[in-house]
């Protein structure tokens, strides 16, 4: 037959078996007091309402009542345990959510700063690349001008050759008319030669200025950590304009 002490010990073991939650000690103490009070009231009620019961019948009745009390206590314990577990689960979720919010916020700030730094680096690289491409275009223009000057020089040589032939022919002829024509031709040759010399001087001055600008850009590129990468990309870019011209 179960008694109050057995019921109390059994309830304590059940509470201690729940490791995942923290059961308030006050709740256990109040539950024990309630069970003890109910048991006393039941004893008084049984003796009052059923005085004819024998000691064995009384003990059996008490045993049944204690079993019922134990079942009720277990039901109360089960409900309270579920409630405590749910409360603790919600608390754990709230703590986890707060932890995630703090960490995600910190990581988001770091990622934002990294994105800003990368964007600044990209902008700097694009500016350097644009300047380098501009210098490449200037070099292409110089090459075209050189080709044009070479073509003009070839034409001048051809004209000079024709002129020399004409001079030789004129030398064989006589007369003031021929001498006047020869003088005119010489003046034309001198004028053409002066124009050509002037163009050469202008070209040399322009080339010298562009070479200085290019040297400055190259020096800046060599100081950049991305110089090697830009040099490789520029080789690809330099092939494309040549095909266009």
C-alpha cells in the first residue's frame, strides 16, 4: 500500500528526471503541501462519512485515494512540465534570435564596408584604365600622322625627282623664258621643302610632348598594385584598334 511519503518520493524523482527544464522549487513545495492537505481532508472525510470501515478497509481506501492523488499529481506535473518546456523553448528561441540579429547585423556592416572598399578600388582601376586607353589612342594618332608624313615625304621625293629631271632638261635649253621657268620651279621646290620641314618640326614637337605624357602615365601605373593586370588587358586592347586602322 502506498503512503504519503512514497508519493512524495515518487514525485521528487519525476521532477528530477526532467533535465531539459528548470522546475521552480516553490512549485514542488506547493504541490507537496497541496497533496498533504488533500490527504488529511480525505482521512477526516472518510472517518466522518464512513466510521464503520475496518482498519484494513480504511487502509485499502486510502491506498486507492493515494493512487488517484498520484495520478492527478502526475497529470498536473505533465501539464506543468509541458508548459515549462514550451516557455523554455520560447526563451531559447528568443535568445537565439537575438544572437542571430546581433551577429547578422555585425556581419552586414562588415560586408557593407567591404563592398564600399571594393567599389572604390574598382573606380580607381577604371580611372587608370581609361587614362591608359587614352594614351594608347594618342599613340595611334601619332602612328597615323607618321604614316601620313611618310606618304607626303614619298610624294615629295617623287616630285623632286621629276623636278630634277625637268631641271636637267631645262639646262639643255636656252633662253630667258626657260631660265624664268627654272627660277619659278626652284621657288616652288623651296616652298615645298620649307613646308615639309615645318611639318617635320611640328610632328617632332608633338611626339616629344606625347612621349613625356606617356612616361608620366607609365610611372603612375608602375606604382599601382594593379599595373601587371592592366598591362595584360592593355595588350588585348591594343590589338583591337590596329585592326580598325
